[in-house]
C-alpha cells in the first residue's frame, strides 16, 4: 500500500482540486440551477474521481444549496456566488455561498406556529459543520456535508469547520 502525502490542511492534493464555482445572476432560475449544479458536481465526483457519495449526501447537498441560495436571493441585493468543493481528504462536500449583504444570519428560536423562515435551522441540523463569516464585501456561509453514511446508516459525526 502506497501512502498519499497530505497537504497542510490534511487533504490530499487531488481532493483540493475537486471544485466548481458559479455566479448566479438572479434571473429567477437560480435555485433550480444551483440544485442541478450540486447534483452534477457530486455525480462527477463519483464518476471521475471514484469518491463514493451516498444518496443521503446527494439529497442533503441539494437541500443545503437550495436553502442557502434562497436566503441569499431573498435577503441580499446583487450577485450570489456558489462554490462546491471536496474537502477532508475527500470525505466532505463543502457548500459555500457568498452574497453582498454583510449581516450574518441567525437561526430563530423554535416556534411551531411560525410558517417559513426555517431554512437556516434546516441547514444547521443536517450539516456536519456550519460557519457564517463576514467578508470585506458581504458574507460567506459555509456548510459541510459528509459524503458517506456511517455503518448504521446515519450520517457520520459532527466535523468542525
């Protein structure tokens, strides 16, 4: 068995190179376009790089992309950037959404009577890692999702960002 050298961040050089980025322009098809991009990206990860991706990871990644792009479109004027990349030595898909609004999102307190505005709560519940960070212009939201299920079919544990 040959060892694979890891970079400083603990990933293989190949895993760092698996990435796609798209600018969404707000023409009304952004959410569907972003979900389609996420599904295509993970399909390519499987086919071209041989990394396993569970159906759960495929579904959750599309859900997270949908929620984050929806929030960016709803609350921030201007363009939205979506970045998808494989990290953690190929064990995670990282979903990064940048928008122009510097206000960081805050999950609201649970309220069974509230209709809507649960997107951030959903993302935080299904992601292994979540981070909201101000940028020189706007903000960047990052969520990480495990590509594989655990042996019992559950997601693998929380992984810090």
